[in-house]
C-alpha cells in the first residue's frame, strides 16, 4: 500500500542543509494499522506530509498503492491525494463556516461527483460515525470528540485506500480520545489501512505495528500487542477501499 | 463548480465584513474617481463624427500676416477665413464637397401670427453641409446647389425648433417668417448634437454643444446683410470697417470653411491647391508675406483648438493614479485576508483541491469584490458628476452623464482591477507549505 525506499528529505537554506528524513524505508501493507512514534523533531510530521503527497521528497522512491509518485506534477498529486488518501489531524481542521454536511462534502466536490451521489455517500458516512442528527450543525456547536468524528467521516467519505492520522486524539480529553481510538480500531477491523502518528505510547501500543523515527531514520519495533498479522478482512479485499 | 466557488466566496466575504467593506470601498473610490474624470474627459475629447473624421478638413489661411506687438504662437493661423478667401475657395470648388458657414441669430415668427417671434441661433451655410456631416433628417432633406446659387429663401429646421413652431408635425413645404421674409421649410433634422460641435467651435452656444436651431443658404444671409453671431477677428492692418461692403472686403475673419476629401491623395492635392492659392494672393499683392496654410482633419482641428484643456488631461491622469493607489490598498487588504485563510486553503489542498481550483475559488472572491467595488464606484462617479454639473458651464455639464457603456467599462475595470489586485495574494496563498499549515509546525 505504502512503500518508501531510501527516501530522503532535505531542507536547504543558503548556508545549511538539514536532513529531515535520511535513507528512510518503510512498507505499510494493505489493511495494516501502523503507529509512528518518535520525539519532537524526529521527522514524524515530515514523513506524514510526504506520505500524504503534501510535500515533495528530495531523493529515493515513494510508491502509493502501486503508483510511483516520483515525477508526478501538482495536479496529478492532488488527484491521487483526493482519491487514495484520507487525513485526520490533531486540530480537526474543520472549516468553521461550513456545517458538518458541507465539511464532509469538500473532498467529494473536488472529485467532481454529482450532487445526489455526494449526498448518499455523506449520509452513509455520517451514519457510520453516529452523527446523522448533527449534519446541519457547525463545528463550533460540537464537542472536540464530535468534531474529530466529523474529520474522520470526511477522511472516509471518498473511500480512500489509506488513512493518515496525525495525533488524532491529541486535542481530546481521555474519554473522547477513547471514543475516537475505538472508532479507528473499528475501521481497522473493517480492513482500513491506517498510519497514525502519535506521541502517546499507550495509543501506539493499540496499533498493529509500531515504527519509531529517530533523527529522520526509521526503527521498526514490529511486534506489538496486536501482532503483525494483516487482518483477514483486508487480505480478502486487496485493492478495495478502506471500510468499516 | 462555479456555483460552489460562488457560494464559498460569499461565505468568505461575509466572514469578515469590515475587511470586505474596506476592500470594496478602496476599489470603489478608485473606480469612482477615474470614471468621473474619464466621463468628463471623453465628453470633452470624443470624436464627434467617427465615421468621417479623417475625411473632413478645416481650411486655414494666413490672412493676418505678421502682427507686430501681438504675442502669437509661431504656428498661429486665423481660426476662420475672411469673406474674400471663403468665396474664392467655394467658387474654385476643388473638393467633392465644400461648405462655408457662419453663425447667425434671427427672429423667426411661427406660422400662427398670434404668437410672438422667437429668437433663434443657426448657421448660414451651403446645401452640402448636410450630406457632408451626415446630418440625419426627420422630414424632407437639405436644399440643393440650385437654391445656393439662386440665394433661395429656404430653411432647414432642427427637431426642437420644428416642435416649437409646428408642434412636431411634418412642416416640409410650409413657410416660416424670418426677419420679415417667408422661408420655405426644406427639411427637419433629427436630433443631431455632434460633441463637441467641431464644425464651428466657439460659435454662438459655447465650446462643447451646438445650439443651432436652423440652417439657411449662405448667399441668402449675405444678401440680407446678417452679421455673424460668432467670432469676428481682424488683423492690425484692417483699420476702420465701414458698412456691410466694407466688412465683406476687409481682411477680418468670421467664416469657417470645411472640405470633404475622401482619400489621402485628394487631401494632398487640396493642400497643394490651397498653398498655391495663398501664394497667388501674395503675388497679386494682397498678402505681402510668405504663404502659410493649414488643412486639419477633425481630430487635428480639435487639438488645435485645445478643446481638451491640458489641465483636464492631467486631472484624468491623476485620477488613474488614484485608482492605482486604491488598487494597491485593496491588494494589501486582500493579501491580509487570503493569508489569514492559509489553513483553510491548505486543508482544501490536502483534501484534493488542485492549484487551479484554489486559484478559481480565490479569483471568484476577487471578482465579487470587483463587482461590489464597481457598484460603489458607479455610485460615487454619479455623485461626482452631479457635483461637476453644478459647477461646470451648462453647455459642458450637459455632456457629463454616465452612459450604459460607461457602466460596463466601470464594471470591467473594477473586476479586472480586483483580479489584478488579487493575483499576488492568490499566488502567495497557493504556494504555502501545506504540511506546516495543517500540522501546526
């Protein structure tokens, strides 16, 4: 699903070159739930933005769902991002002047789908995250946990192949964090491929596999409490979109 | 997606009403100032007869000669001709069409003798005047060369005078009494207001609008000893003018002469003829100075007469400088607005928006600001023109109105300006580091 080979990312200024990622290798298989941990400044966010095609890398290879992302132009990267990746951010990143329905609608708009089809998908995903009654509410009218559920719904609505989550519970209290984490686990059990960046060792431990980034290189901790076996549902659905 | 971008732009504009209002006002003030000045400038400088302005030429001859003690520009030539030159050039008939003219003011009695005569301004001219200047007719038409040669008592009325005298009815063939004599109506013109009235600038009704109400044959007016109601200038050698015949033989200038020359070749030939004519006057001893003549087409004639005051050109330039300053202000405000939305733009990019999609969304917003700015600008422009009309002379003020075309220009200018002002902010917005904006790092 996601494979980076000898990938590097260098930030250059006039006087200095800084390696954010160096000889970075990772392989996330279809249906895996991988937690990425590491200290601040280790390169976690850089990895996530490159994985999400939000930034270009300096060297190496990045294959996403069988597509070599080297040499893709900006429009091709945008379309690939729209079709294959769903994002969940720590600060939810909902658009405040759009209601829940319209927030979830954003990625579908850029896919050029018809109104009726968009409505069907949005209602479906709202039902999955338990927010059907909140469709016309604005983000400011909802709790943090509900907002993150909306963000997850938005990430899922286009049936992406990969869900990238950046500290998805970082802004939530314990109870809400538990609810969001249970939702992610439920998605994983349904076959979703999830890569989650987190500081929290307890959350990381709930993932199927942990990788640790230090100074821009990866340390695969592999065996976790959940084992490293790819879920059966995912094995039987190679190439299928992530679903509950 | 157009409707989607429109909806997003509307939401964004509503989000920060004060900033939106400032941008709209900035563009509106710039558009208002520039459109006000542009309207006045165009009223003063428009081509009054665009379909023929390059084929119609005013004739000038140096009948003054050196004027010791009189400060004249080196290129000065009398603005009109004296009677001798005008008559000679008309008789020479070297152009397909030529007309001499001078303004007159007479009493015209309505057919209903119960009413008092009205005093009206008009021109004594030739029948070629009407086809030469493309004058449109409501009823009838112009008189012909036969009437010119026979000094016939005929007249062409403007629609306004025809309304006044005949209640707007077809008066062709009927008679009006001018200074006690009966004149047969040959035609009634449609409303015709060349702006400025290039054919006899400064005659009678002012520099910018013609107030002619009738036209009658030149030779007939001469017969009647009707003096000019317009400009009359004499060189220092003129001395004292005695009587009507003295005026006709004097070197004083009071007659405008126009020729129609359809091709560059015919214009060159006429210019040569004119020079030869002036030179022949020198050889005959009438002029004792080198021949100097000018043949200016309509736009050259307007320039020569400084129809557009230099100060007006400067002010119009200044108003466009104001527009640029306003646009820079709007661009600054737009930059602030768009940069404050980096997070939202980054999010849309993360969710699959292409860069052109972001451009389209931002350009839609800029265009809407432009349309709103145009509406404010047109309002300010109309206010400015109302103020101008109160302080400007009537003949000029009447021209200073916004037309449908002006409103369209204002709209296009405002939208184009807003898009131009938004280009840099939009470009900056579309090139932010999305990862950092989304992850807060």
